[in-house]
C-alpha cells in the first residue's frame, strides 16, 4: 500500500463503499445528552458508515436540545450496523435509544 493510500485510509477516504444501491436510511436517536451537538452525533455514527446528515432537534425559542435527533445514512447495511452497535450504549452519560425512524420517508 502506498503512502498516499495509507493516508487516504487513515482519514477515511480510502474505504471502499459497500456494494449495492445507495439509499437514504433515517435513524431516530433518543435520550441524547442535552450537551450533544450535530457534529458529535454525526461522529458517533460515522464510525459505522457513511453519514449524509445528522441533526439534534432543538427548541425553536431557546435553541436547546430536546434530547433526540435524527441521522441519515447512505447504506442500509451500515445503518443496521450502527443501530445494533449504538442502541442501549451509553454516550455522554446517557443510554441511547436507536432505531430506524418510523416515518420511513426522508425529506430532500
């Protein structure tokens, strides 16, 4: 492996994408720490695959977290792996509740 490929792998760009069609899988994440932000949520899920978007839902008046959020992942296999790995895992002092979002539709 060349130095360039090693560097790409180290920063996560050298990973081969899973085979199969890309999808948009939306994941509900409940019982979040009120201190968690979008970037921290994205980082927690990025360990398991390609994250398109992560957002912590906030109160529109106070801009404080409501304690839940959504993560949109590109590949179903990676999303299922993340759900299995993070459900009931303690992150930032809170035991997460993680499952596929019920609405099943992702707004573009």
